[in-house]
């Protein structure tokens, strides 16, 4: 196995709030298992893999940025891609090292590093064919941080390279506040609601919960990345038409024939504009223009 995987994670400037680190430290194996949970991430995982398979060239060099315990890293390696995994959470990276060692594709994993999406200076320009960035933009409420991260994605991608960026819609964060009993008091705080709906900032005072978040407006995602040197190829909901069916999905996906039908329909309609605003997660796919200039 690559020496960087066995060794100590490289440390970069980490400026995110302590609550974000604490939140992901609690995940452990739950985040690894989440993408196989039919009532949570199984549809998301199927749609995202289908999109990755559609846009990645064979044998691509991929940065899995914010990849946590390594579920996508291992899947990408199984498809024959060369993968570097980066994340802020040391706890999740340690899990990733374990899972990669137990996999049959560890020779395809080039490195596992502690990385901040706002500072990828450890990498030279144009060194990746693709960047899979499915978590960091959830936690960038500062516009300058979002711009810096997008610029870094552009810088490390080769011209024509593809970025896959996960985002959370603004209304999804409002709906989760309504759904969780001990977070509903935020609805009575005018400053909380205004900050979320106007600026997309989500700052949660309930210990151990998702916090320091950013909610995007779907209609603003394409123009933002366009300014950063990308041409949008797709914007999708990773729950697609299954949103709100969490109680029914375990039965639907347990039946092999029904599961094939449901996932086929979910993949087919994931980019339908009517699914985007209420999605839990969005997936932006953009191609780096040849004239893009990373900062």
C-alpha cells in the first residue's frame, strides 16, 4: 500500500467551527453504512454512482475530497480509477484507512490525506481528471470560502476535467429544522430564519447536530460555478422522485424487481427541475473550461 496511507495524515490549516468536527466525529461507521441504508442513502449512492460512471473516463485520476470513511474512494478504485482521498475528519480518515486495507483495490488508492477544501496547495495545477466533492460545500457559509474552494477545484483539475459537487438546498435545512423536535425553537428566532433564507447560513446551537452549514438555491448553483470556470453538465437531486418515501423504501428496495424499477426511475428523473428545491442533496456536475484560472 502507498506509504501515505499507512503514515500519519498531513495537517493543513483547519478553520471550521469545532461543532463541525464534533458532528462528524460522532458518525464513525454510521457514515460508512449510511449509503447502504434503504431509508437513508441507498438511492443517493445509486444515483451518484450512475452519474460518476456516465462522466468519468476510464482510468481517471480522481480526488475524492470530503470522502470521509472511503465508500466512494473504494467504489471508484473498483472501477479502475486512481484515487486520492481527502477529508477534514481524522476519525473518518482512520476508518477509511481500515476499509481500504480490507479492500481488494488498495493499490489504486494513491493517498489518504487530511485536507481542507479551501487549500489544496499540496497538489500542483491540473493534476486530476476529476474531483468528487460531496461534502465540503455543505459547510461553507462564507461566500469567500465557497469561492476559494471552487477556485481550488478548478486549479487542480486539468482542462476538460469534471467536478462533482454535493450541495444542500436551502429549503432542506429549513425542513429539517421543522422535523426535529429539539431544533424547532429556531423557527421562532427571526434572525435564524432570515440568515438561513437570505444568506443560506445554518448555525445550530443544539450540541452534536449538523451545524455551520450552507444551503444553496438551486437556480444559483450553475451561475456560481460558471463564474469559477466551469460549464454545467447537470444538476440533480440525489433523492430524485423517492423524496418522502423513506418509510416505504426498505420494502421497495428489498424486492429485487421493484428495486431495479425504482432505482431506474430515480436515476432517470434525478435531473427533473421539479425535484431540486426540496431535495436533501444536490449534485452539480461541471466541466472545467480550458480558459479557467484557479487562484
